[in-house]
C-alpha cells in the first residue's frame, strides 16, 4: 500500500494521540481523574482520525467492516471533552453514574449504523462506501446533520461552562495565570469552527456532488488533527500541576456572590469596606501577586463570604478588579517617581502584577495610555 504525505500526517497524529493516552494511563499519572478522561478523549480522537486514514488509503473498501468504527467511537469524544473540562475546573470532581448519559449519542447513532450498514450484505456496504460524499457519515444528509449538531452542542456547552468558570475565578483570585483554562477554551472554539465548516461542507456535498476531492478532505482532516493533538500536548499535561481546580468551598462562594452595579451600601458593608481600605493602604497586601480573597479575609479577620459580598455589593466589582485597581494606582505612583534606568517590567513586578499582558491591558484601561507613555508624560 502506497502512503501519501497526507496519510503519513494522519498516521503520525494517531500515533501521537495513542502514545499520549498510554502515558496518561501509567500508574503515576492514572490517579488523576482528569488524566483518565483526557486519555479517553485522545483515544476517541485517534479513532476519528483513523476514519480519515481508512478513507484516504482506500482500506475502507478493502475491509468494509472496519468502516465507520472510527466515527462511532469518535462520537464519545464530545461528551468526554465536556466532562474533562469539568474535572479541570473543580478539584473534587468525581465520575458518577449519571455521567454515563453523555454516551447516549454514541448508542443511538451506533444503533442506526448497525441497521443501516453493519447488518447489510457486503455488496450493499461497498455501494454505501462508494456513494458516500465524505468520511464517516452515511449518505443520509439528516444523519450527517445530526452527528454534527451533537458535536457542536457539546462544544458550545463546554465553551460556555469555561466562560462562566473564567468569571468565577475572578471572584476569588488576583492572579489569573492558567486558572481560566483559556488554552482549552481557545482549542474548543477552533474545534467548533472546524465542525461548523464541516457541517456546511456536508450539506453542500449532498447538493453539489464531488464538491471537494477525497484527497483534499483527508488533507484538511490530517492538518486539523495534527494541530489539535500538538496544541493539546503543549498545555494539557502541565495544567493539573499549575492549577488543580476550585475546591467545593471556593466554587460555592463564587456561586453565591455575583458583582453588579454598586448599590446603596449597608452599614455592615460600609464598615467592612472602610476596614478593607485601611488595610490595603497600610499593609499593601495587593503587592502579593498570588493574593486570594480567602487570604485577604484572614488578614482582616472577617469571614471570606462577608468580604466577598461587601466587594461585590458595595463596590460593584469582583475581587480581581478590586486588587487590579490598587495595583494600577501603585504602578502609577512608581512610574511618576521612577529613577532613571527603572524598567517598566520592574514597576510591573513591584506593583503586584506578574503578567505583562494583564498589566498593559489593565493600565491602558485605567489611564488611556500605555505604561511607557504614562511615564514619559509624568517624568520630572
């Protein structure tokens, strides 16, 4: 069998995915639920790429009983990615029997394929494979749309959950580095775009036959798969070591406190906010880059929930925004009296920031100019 460059890229991506899955299932990494879910996701992704490989090399026609297996196993990926995201967001996440409901699309569509394809004579199977317009889907446009909508629905739900989670961590932490799971959200958004394009193609292919060549479809699948796997490799393995997710108490606290427009402040909140401002002015805890709302509450000697409520209701902002305001004020003071030779990076770290992009964005939002321009305007 002659393998083209596209076939080799597909094979490489499949081997990478399976190799990483095996690594995640080793005893030292298996203990983490997130690693087990990621391993399962990678196996299902490799199966989906395997469908493209069979399609591209023509092996599906030689072994028709192997056709569509990759597609069916790949259907488990959407639910697995959703549950995987949950395992990264919440430290105490556990797999429960109800999570098996996410396999329902797999069983429903497998039953359709069993009746429409696997129980058919070999001659019928070959006719279906020859007449299909794209890999992994029977000639029914309704089934093609159904499979795509299942994936897109799950991807939307996962992206939406990650967006809510990003809002949650801003309630609790002043340092958001690697806590918002932005890498996973970006990956899934790009993946969703690829599925939207695939859906448009599937619908078009039923109207315009031979819309795109087999080789082109396989090439797109190979490149997308290669990029997906390698992006995942760069981020997923180090994520649990950087941030292990929210505890039950942290998640519950953020759930009950939602910042809004500053309203009439109660006497209790007003007293706590005065105490907070005095502590921030005298002790300057915001200079600690990893300051959390729980740590700040302990420093002041008040319950974390009371402090969080006072910030949200009394100031109309979340914890991250509050600390960022103090840090920007500190950076402005330092820039105004900076000695010659002092770098912007030094000011950034001395003000409590540890991310250049976060610092520049927050500073420009607060002052309307970059830190460099601000220093030039206010230099003696």
